């Protein structure tokens, strides 16, 4: 289809495609971060609790 300037229109508008790709990439990154926090969160919490309990100033009545 010719335009007034003599050029031709592109068959597809790539602005929508690139924003969709960025949105999918952002969702993928969010899923990876959430999965990492869920998998490593309890292990990290247990590690800090073990470290706290091994400190000489820790006694059974105190909390870390």
C-alpha cells in the first residue's frame, strides 16, 4: 500500500511486538527471582539460626 510520501507501509507494527517481548522478559525474571527466594529462603534462615545459636553470647532465653 503506497502512502502520500511515496513509501510503502510496513506489514506489521514492531512497536507492539518489542513491548510484548519486554513484558515477557520481565515476567520471566520475576518468576526466577520468586523461585530463588522460595528455594533459598528457608535454607538461609536455618543457616542464620545455626550461626546465632553457635555464638558464645547466645543463651536459651534470648532470640537472634
